[in-house]
C-alpha cells in the first residue's frame, strides 16, 4: 500500500492498565461472538459503498485508486473508536460525540509560534480552497488492533506552508479542543492532563504521507472520528493522530505530548510502528484487523518503511518510540 503522491490503524488510543484489563475482557467476549459468526459464514468484510445520508458528503476531492487490502467496514470505523475526551470505552464515543462538535461553528484553529504568518484556519474556508485528496492508509493502534481506512484530507505540508514556518522551527505541536461541556471525558477522566497534545518533528510533519484529514469514506469526519480536522500519520501508532485539532504551534524544542507525559516508560514521542519492540505490557508482533478473526503479522513502520525509514537513519529502532 504505497502512497503515490497526489493519487494513491486517537485520538487517545492508549489505556491505563486498569482500563486496559477491563477492555481485554470485553475484547475476549467480542472475539467469541466473532468466531461464532465466522463459523456460520456470515462475516461480511467489505466497506459500505455509501454511508447513510445523515453524514455530510464531501465533494471535489481526488479519489484514490483501490488498494490490495479490503477496507474496514464503515460501521466499524465510526463505532470502534478511542476518544478519551468522551469516554475510555470503545463504543461510547459514537453515542456521546455526535452533534457535540459539528454544532460548534465557526470552528477556527489558531496557528502560532515560529512562523512568518501566524493566524487562524477557518475550517469552512479551508474546505473551500484546499486541494483535497483521498488516501487509503492502514491505521495501527498501539493496542494491537488495526483498520484500513479511506481518509480524505490535505497534505499537512501544504497546510503548514501557508504560515511560512521559520528555519528555527524544528517541531510542530498540536492541541485538541478543550471544552469539558462538550467533551465530558475532560471533566470525569482525571488521569490525563487535558487538553490532548501531540507533536511531530518538522520533517515528519512535512513528509508527503502525513495528512490533515477532514473526511472519511466520502463524508465529513463524524464527531467521534475527530471532526473537523485530525492528524493522520500512517507509519506511527494511532495515538499520534490527534483528533479535533484546535491549535497548531511551530516550536524549537520537542513539545510535550499527552501519552509521553502520562506514561513515559510506555509511550514515547516518536511512536513508530515496530513489531520487534513490545509494549511493556503486551506484544507488538501481531495485530487483529477489525472485521477479521485471525491475527496477522505487524509490518515495520506499518508497511511504509520504504518511504519513511530514511527519516530515522542512525536512530536506535530497538527503543519503544
């Protein structure tokens, strides 16, 4: 699944140990049900061609060529989510998030720091003028599940260049919306230091694969998937792909990120997919693709090594980062 430039598994996706153990029990029950369904021969694994009409269609984007892997079902993609700003349960964001974010208008994103043209991004204006394109990417969660999703978005490099980052800017920091009234997890989940923050090295942010996503499956991002703008970095574990971005800053020093700050022994800043380095509490060698019963081997850099491995020349890939 190589990305062809201009043509071609949140997001708080990590769990404190107590929540993780509860989730493992939930997944075990789900796998039992899935096995029974598979035995009966009733496990369809195809993407829904057209999402229901309640989702806003996106038009005017360049479509991707079909890839060799089946897409995750639309229903699974919008109902199996990590979005701790709403809940630590997988299915709860799909119930709690709708209309909490899409009704917040206008949505603007502040851009500041080491750039010549700081300002704001108005999402309505951005959608009207940005070069939208579809990218079919694997999404690999650090929890060892994965999806294949057809994102619609803007090359992040194009977006960042609008603000003319200075040569002194070595990193890009991202921050999600802080709004406890709309996002109840920011009130009730005291384990985390809100708002959710993430960051990329500048060369990672400007890489052709890195996407600022505004849609999925031909529709505007549902709230639970990160409306209106989320990061998609396909060679990294999914928690790097921050949802519902509200601020972007160009900085000189490596920025703080939520998971690295919360549990630095377990979640590093880089978080590149590496099947040879286990998480301290579970293996990263294999993964379960949502919609499938059998596990599959995890690929180095999530299968995008030919395009991104050079970014980390000389770095120790044995370190969980």
